[in-house]
C-alpha cells in the first residue's frame, strides 16, 4: 500500500475564477397555469453557487428541514460553475437514492429557465433519476483540477500527483458514471479537456451519453 495517499487531502474540480458565491438552497414555486404564486404551487429546490466540500451534508440538512412540507416536488434545479468533485458525487448519490429529477437551469417568474452546469456540477446532474436540459442551457465538462496537499502539522505542502493517481481518479469517475447509467464515453471525453478550458456538450452528446432523459432541449 502506498503511504503518501494516506497523508493527502485531495481537493477536486476547484475551477472557479476568483471568489465564487457559496451554494445556496431555496424552495421556489412553479406556475403550472392554475396556481400562480399561491401556496398551492408545486415547489422545486433551487441550488445556486459554487459547490464546496460540505455541500453533500448541507443538501441533506436542507432536505431534512423541508420534509413534510406540502407541494414540494423531488426536483432540483441547479446553476453552478462547479466546485468540489467528491462533494458533487455525494450530492449525486443522495439525489439518486431519493429519485430526484435534476435540471441544469434557473428558476424565475414561476418557470424553469436556461442556466449553466459546469465542471463538478455535472456529477450532480448525473445523479438525477431523470435529467432534463432546458433549451439554451449550457452543460460543460473538463478534466478535474487535482490539487494534492500533504498536511505536515499546520503547514500545507503541495504534492505532485503521479500518473497512477490520475488513473485512479479516472477509474473512480468511470465507476460513478456507470452506476448512474451514464455512458463512460463522457468520462473519456472529459479527461481530454484541460482543467483550464471547457467543452460544452451538444444536444446530441447529452443524449448519447444519457445525460438527458427527458424533453426540454438537451
């Protein structure tokens, strides 16, 4: 067994320029043509901002806080440029276990509108039992930015990752994608895109990789 990984704290996918706003969760009403903004409107969860290392637990806490509230649907509408990879995977696993629909987009005027889901946000999208991409929404991928830090007391020392580390991450992502019913070809494509760039998936690619399971453009 290699000793170094036991000393590492890995932070994945932090490809957000500058200070990104932390992710927030909020119930939002949808106008189904009958309810307007009355309390009988169906409610969806809007998640907006960067994904940090605690968001797997924060999402669970939010879901627990709204348990039993009327009109809440199992729908998460997410707008995010990315963040922490492992937290995103934990969010995806939680959403799948609860049979959520995940939509990359925003909510406004009682409607789901186009939005952006990039970098690690894609792993949250993968967790949806149903995944709908509104027309005009952007879903973008790139290879995770891998930063390894060895903790030596209070000092943080960067450690160069080996090719074996990269292979292990690729294997982890491939297994996650298979578990979520996503074509592993998406991970292969993702790993070819430098972390300083991005690859916007086309409608045809969204369908081919099974990132889209419903109507709505993607």
